């Protein structure tokens, strides 16, 4: 029977969230470097601790985070650190000089000890990849960063404009810098939109493509869309969940409501429920 209809054998079906490689967060190269503390790393550590651009970080980075930065420099993904671009709830984003090919890059450094773990909960519960990690904060953050990297790759594959992910090391993500002539791109909330109708059409199509690839952003709003060189670029996809996640429907509804309400304020006659219906009718996340 099941052969006739080409039905997937449930044994072989993708488990919810099974689309990514297993997340091994037990120990990292950076943790090993931090433990060993050879002379070169110690010098790097002192240099970074003394540098002005990291002073805003109230709690100076722990050794393992410094080791992750050190490893990224050694591996050639970063040549020099610039200043902070933004300090958000769970991460600080810095500009940096990447390799020759990439030029300026954005480096997102997640804090492991900051007390924002609660905000991550609604995204973590129901995701088997995370439930296995229990309540271990470090491992959860590390898995989160890997997930953000994987989600960025997946969004690109789906034809959604996001920063290209370049490297991930422990709690640090290196990605394409979105800017306009070296200045960081404004968010949709800060940009002056000449043509909100077109912008809405683009965001709507990106939401559809994302959903069609089986992902829901989960924190989409005018604050997580950048306007860079005439392009709209979706960012902050660490919390994005797959279609299988028990809250994915709720997240899609919320994303649609946020986007519709922003464009309403821009004068458009759009509604969250219509947007959601359109996305659901024109995407096939189950394929
Ligand atoms: P928040 O809590 O404010 O949402 P966050 O910790 O979730 O922050 P992001 O939303 O990913 O982090 O990034 C915060 C800000 O950093 C963005 O609003 C944007 O200004 C800047 N930023 C992030 N990624 C990039 C990038 N690739 N290029 C340029 N700027 C970026
Ligand atoms: Mn954000």
C-alpha cells in the first residue's frame, strides 16, 4: 500500500528538526585553546582585553570566548576587529575586517552567562535537538549559534536574502557585513522607505520562500530586516524553527502580524491574517 502511494515509511521520515547534522557541543577547539593558554593565545588575550573596542562589553569576554576569537583570526576569517555595531539581548555584534575575499564582516558574539535564557525558552521547548541538551546553558548557546549558521545557509538556499554565514566558532558567528558604503545598514524601522508597496511585496515573498523551505523566522519585524544597498535583508535567524516545531504556527501568525502592522503604519491596507493565508496557500513546507 504505502509503496503504491509513495508514502514515506515513518521509520525513514525526517524527525522534527532532523534536518541538521547532529549538534556536538561537548567541547570545542576554543575551549581547548583556552585551557592550554600557550604564549601566543595569552598575548592575543591581553591585546583584546586592553583594546578600546571591547570595553563596552560590561562583562569582559571569558577566556573561551577570547579563544574562539583567536581561532577565527588564526583560521583567517578575521584580520582585525572593529567597533561594536549593536548590543542586543543575547549577543553583541561587531564589525571586523575579514579575509581578502569578504572584506568587512559582522561578528556576532553570544553571551553565555547573561540572564536571557528565559527568552530562548519558547523556541527551545519542542525542539528535540535542544531538549537533549537539558538545561546546560553553555551547550544550549553553542547549539543556538550553530542553528543560526544552519538557518542562514538554508535561507540562502531558499532564495531569501540574508547575510552570508562565513564561519562559526563556539559562541561566535562570522557573517557578511550588511552596509551601505561601509556604514552599517539601517533596519527597516529606521530607514526611510520610498516605496513601501514594493518593500512589502519583497518581505512577503521572502516569508513565503522561507516557509516553503520549512522554516518560520519566529522573531520577524521591522527590527530584524536591514535595508542594504537597495536590498532588504532578513537577519537574526537563530531562533527560527522548522515547520515541525509545536509553536511554528503561532510564530508564523505573530511574524505576519508584526509585518502587517509595520506596513499599515506605512499606509498600506494589509492584514496579518491575509498575509498568513497567502503564505500558507502558496507554500508547501511539508514537501
Ligand atoms: P536584538 O536583541 O537587538 O534583536 P540580537 O542580539 O538578536 O539583537 P541581531 O538582531 O542579529 O542580534 O543584530 C543586532 C543588530 O546588529 C542589528 O539590528 C543590526 O543593526 C546589526 N547587525 C546584525 N547582523 C548584521 C550584519 N550581518 N551586518 C550588519 N549589521 C548587522
Ligand atoms: Mn534582532
